C-alpha cells in the first residue's frame, strides 16, 4: 500500500446555500444537476462530496425529497465510489428537524457538524445551540455517520473537544477549517497555522481539511497542502475561479486542486484511500 501520509483528500462542495443562477449560471441547483456535477468531480479526483440541496425556487432549504433524489441519482452510478457528506445546516433559520432528517435517513458516510453559533456574514445568526449539537452528535452515532466538524473560528475547536469529552463526538475526529466567512476567522496562512496548533493540542490525532472563501482561497489551499491537511473546493465557497473570472464548473476547481497537490509532489487520495485516512469502513 502506498504511503497515506502523502495523500491529500479533495472534497468538493458543489452548491452550498448561497450562490444562485443569477450569481453564476454554472452552479448546480437541481438534484440531477448536482448529481451529474458530483460524478464529474469524482472523475476529476474528488473523494468526498459535501451536499446541499435547494427548494424549487433555488433557495437555501432542507427539503428531504431533494436530498433523497440527489443521493439516489449518485448511488445509481455504481462505478462512482465517492464519499457522501450531507449538510446539516443548509442555510440559516431552518428548522432543526429538517436539518437532522436527511443524513439520519439517507445514511451517507459523513455529515457536517457546525461546532458553534456565529453571526453569519453580518446579517443573521447561524444557530447551532448546545442542545442541537448534542442531539446531532448522538443521532450521527446512532446512524453510523461520521461528523465532519466544521469550525469557523478557534473557539469552535474547543467546543468540539468538549463534545468529545462528553461522548457526543467520537474519535478519531475530522475537522473542516472554514475560513474567510465574515463573522469567523479570516483566511490567512497565519490563522491556519494557529488553528492547526490548537487542534494538535486539544484533539491530537485528528485529521483536518481547510478552505478559504473569497480572496484567501488559494492561500489556504496551498498552505493546507503544505501543512499536511486536506482541501475543499467548489462553488459553495467560491463562484470565482480567480479575480473577475466566474468558474465554468466545479470540475474546474477540482482539476486545479489536483494540479496543485501533484505539483507539491503529493498525491490525490482516491475515495478508498480517503476512507482509510478518515477511519471509515471500506465500501461494501
Ligand atoms: Zn455546506
């Protein structure tokens, strides 16, 4: 077996909650579009797909049927062994039961776990209250779904350490450093090093991935690869491929991530390798 230390996982977040067809006609919104895009991203090197769906008007929503259709369409492509990670957020001000249902019933291998509340982009509270986080952690254990612990600032890492101690989250833990969102930590190399140091001290042995929203996107990608982390790309985080240029597709982001990883003389993890790195069961 090749050395897993040299492998980097590419997660693709194709859709997210915010970009609309007005922002970019290239963002996939309908289940069939999302499923097709995820398949193409898998072919290009993505090992994990972080999935959001929208309602019929394209708005941020947790409509169970949309997730069900999207997941079914991906699973129908039986050659595609990408790891599915279903969001438990989907936007702000959504009902908790709607946030909990898709991962619990559809049983992807992973789900997101936003480890604290924050003022989102200066316009709303992104609420993940303690009771919700306890419920989500226990339901994920019950469903056999591994949480990806999303942290938007260093305090959320300490929050995660608390939930690990309480048995709400299990080890080994996997973190996603979400950087550059207004209301959270800025997307800089210095901040990433700080976050990684805190993680190594508080939850040693964890795996981690990172992304930057906006102008810090490339800096975080290069820095994360250099620091031994994994990376996330896609239109959930950035609709611009570079300044002033709208991305053609999510595949374009995955292809660039692959080139950067390979130029660094690392290798892109396959989904099977990503399962080993993340401590997931091999695919049946
Ligand atoms: Zn998301």
